[in-house]
């Protein structure tokens, strides 16, 4: 079932695009969970582990970051979805991560310093 969901999400992103996926996420809140016993970084590690088990790690950052951003914001934790670009060995690479209170919660501490043209998506409905 998880693989079917991943395929649907991949197709949605490919054919509808990033902006439409964000719009859909904002319209469909998850159930409220009691996340007070877990820090955003701990939740980020859990989301990454689950996503990386299903999707190739190199292609999973946007999906796992969007999911974490969605979960945190729907549980009253102000999270920001970040995306950036860099050139690595003559190749353009993109990456996504989540920040809470200016700290990266699902990646390396200073990941934003490694990327340019970083865009930050705040939660507004």
C-alpha cells in the first residue's frame, strides 16, 4: 500500500507540479497527533527513515520534507519548507529540507550553506 501511495505522489508531482502538491497538502490536514513528546528533529528522523525505506534516498528529499512540513504545521509547529540548488561536478542538483525556528530539523545542521537560491515556503492557508 505504501508503494502505491508513493507512485501516486510521484505521478502527481510529475504531472501537476510542486505548487499544486503544496496546495493539496494545505487543504487536507492530517489527524492531530500529540507530538509534544517528540522534537521536530526526532519526527524528521522518523519521516526520513520511513521515506528512505520506500524511495531511493537521492530522490526522496522533497517528498520527505513536504510530508514533515505538513505534519509539523498541522500540529501547530511553525515549520518552513526550504529548497535550494547547487552545482556539483558540473551537474545541477536540487535539495529540500525543513527548518523550525531557523534550525534544520531533517538534514545536516548547515545544509542551507551548501545551496544557492534557497526558497522558503511558509504555511499560510
